[in-house]
C-alpha cells in the first residue's frame, strides 16, 4: 500500500482555508517493465488498480513526491491550492520519506493510498501514476515504468527535488502557493 496525507479535520490559523497534506505511496519497488513486440501489454494497461500485486502497485508510484506537499483548501469553494511546502519528513533531495515505517505516529495525517481511495482523492496531482491509471490514461514517458530509469521523473522536472521548503521553515503556506505542483 501507499500512503498519503489527508486534510486535517480542524482549520488552521488563516481564514477560509484549511490545510491538506497528501502523500505518498510507499517506497518504490523498482519494478520496471517494458513491453517487447508481440508481448502482452504491461500490467498497468491491462489490470485495474485493485487487481495489481503489491509489487506492481508500489512500482506505479513515480517518486515525484508531489503528494507530500501541503495543499490549501478554500473552506467555502473547496478549491485546492498547491504549495511548495513539504512535509517535515520528506527529504528534498531524494524525494523520499525519511521515516516511512513510523510516519503515522510522527505525521498523523499521512494516509495510506489504496485502490479504493484513489478515485476520491481530488488533490492528487494530475501526473500521479495512480490517478492516471485510475482515469484510464497513459503513463508519461518519464514514468520509471515507461522509461526504465527512476531518474527521469527528476530530469523531466516532475518531481519536487530542489524546489520545496519544509513545513518547519514555512510560516505561512499561503505565501508558497505554486502552479507547478498541480
Ligand atoms: S506518483 Fe507522485 S503523487 Fe502519486 S503517489 Fe507517487 S509520489 Fe505521490
Ligand atoms: S510522512 Fe512521509 S509519506 Fe507521509 S506525507 Fe510526510 S514525507 Fe510523505
């Protein structure tokens, strides 16, 4: 299973908006697959999320870490704004959780992604592998399952590497709203 951070139940200090977190799905299993001529389509094209093995499920995460960023939700309109403020447990270079086994204790609003919940998580970025497969869309060329290289998600500028600030250092997430993390 993968994990993500859900919106906290209580509004934070700034008016009309409440904070959301999301993230992440476990740590990638490095399950790379490229179809050869005449072979069956790869698993993500022929299986539903619920039909995937644990290894296949884990490998569907591209490692972008966009889901580990703080989101703001307008309490009235429901509009979700994305920020470049990262969860305190996210490593800004590797884009991995620094304490995945103990994350639920340290970050209570970090939630597990599952085939059952993906469809209801509107704050997952449009590029998320789980969201794409759930919506019947193709994975992008830079997805490690397509490229065969876990670095392409960084090289393509999709991951959050090098462009986030920790929530411990960001006083006002509203000052950190960005468009690129959608
Ligand atoms: S693909 Fe990106 S947004 Fe989706 S779960 Fe993995 S790290 Fe998060
Ligand atoms: S606790 Fe780990 S997996 Fe959860 S949002 Fe933070 S960095 Fe991501």
